[in-house]
C-alpha cells in the first residue's frame, strides 16, 4: 500500500523518472500568461452588458475559474495540462476573434471591449504557442534508449577452429 502512495506522490510532484513520467517545462511562462488572461478577463466581465445571473456566473466560471484551475495544474507540472491550455486558448481566441469581427462589423460598440478583446486574443495566441511548445517539449527524450550493436568476439574465445 505504501508503494501506491509513493507512486502517486511522484506523479503529483513530478519527481518520478523523467523517461517514464514526463514533466512539463516552461511552467512559469504558462502561469504568467494565464494570470494575464485572468486580469484582462476580470476587466472584460465588468464591460459585459447586463444579462441573466446564470449567464454572468457561467462567463465568470469560464473566464476566471478555468485559467486559475489550469494555472494550478500547470504549477503541479503534469504535461497534459499544456494541451488543456492549448484547447482553452483556442476557444478563447475564437471568442475574441468573433467579438472583434462583430465590433468592426458595426454590431457592437467600439471602445474598451474591442481593446480588451484584442489584448485577450493576443494573450490567447501566445498561450497556444507556448503551451504547444511545452507539451511537445515535455515528450522529447522520453523514447526508450537505442540498443547497442553486438560486441565483437573476444580473442580468447573458444570459437576458434
């Protein structure tokens, strides 16, 4: 039973053998980008038109709770959270592009919401780039070692005729 908990702690703290349990690199860059998104989105929530309470809670969960949760998981060091950041950044970038497009098309008011959408889109794009890099970088060097060629026969071998 103690072996199970030691393996679990190695997984959680990313202390295991790097060839078996890949640890994510560039964690502080990802945490910084996620924190930047939280700051931008906290201001964006204030600019959103009034709606139902359920929609406001839903947006707060998506715009604030998701990046905070992802930052916590990135800090732990699991490599799969980098791919979750790529997915989150892709959805966020799509929403930002839709907001910018509708604003430029005359369907929304230009101003602070436009600027925050452009800033958020830029940070989401950087999050996609750095998260993808961290994900692929975490699996470099995790391949099994190559086999060595066979040794030549020794001179004192009994294989002589």
